[in-house]
C-alpha cells in the first residue's frame, strides 16, 4: 500500500477532472478577454442563442459560393465591453483584437475596422456553413472577413479573442 500512496493525488485529480467534464455539458468554445474587457466564456449554445447574420461569400481558395451564419465580431466585442460607437475615439483608437485558433494561428484586427460606425466590415464569427455546424477542420468557429482580398484572416478553429490597447 505504501508504494501506491504517492499515486493517490494524481488519481484524485484525474477523477475530479473527469467529474467536472461530465457536469459541464457546454464547455467553453470561445473565451474573450483583454484590456478593459468583461471576460466572457461562451459555449456553442451561448453563441447560437445570440443574434445571427448570414453572409454569402465566394471562398477565395476554391472560388465556390458559400453561405456562413454567425455572430458579428463587432457585436461580440460590444458584449465584452470593448470601445465602440461614440466611445471609439482618442486613445481607444489604438485598440486591436487578436483572434487565436486552436492550432496557434493568430491574426489582428484594429477595433476601428470592426466598428459599424466607422466601417461596414461584416466580419463574422461563423458557427454554420450552408446551414450546418462547421466541421472539425474549420470549426467549431471560424472568422470570415468577406472584404479581405486574401483569406489570410479567415481563421478556422477559433478558440480565443483578446482585446489589447497599444501602450503609450
């Protein structure tokens, strides 16, 4: 018994971890955090309950027409308390958003290019393609930036969004 006693803490951690996974039916699919932001931890069910927009785009990789559905990135940032509308002036104009994927890929958007009061970017955090949930290769969440000439910021497997202000 003495030889196995050193394993007990690890066994307890594994049990507690598996119990927590069983009791949380909607693990976070997306976290939003950062400077001045209200931290958000959203499940796919949370995101699907938010107002959705539909975008019809031509996929620049294969030149096929596709229809995505999801939440406007601007709406999600507003929910997190990022500066928007009349608040978006002065020092707030030096705010940027980093979108991070599960595979480590990251892209940057300025807060101004996401604000509908400045520009109609229609950048979407998509959870559906052609009316169906995104597959594991693209999703469960994907950024669709319809007006980018190259799809370099069409991030697949989105897991986190960070709001950051450039220091003075």
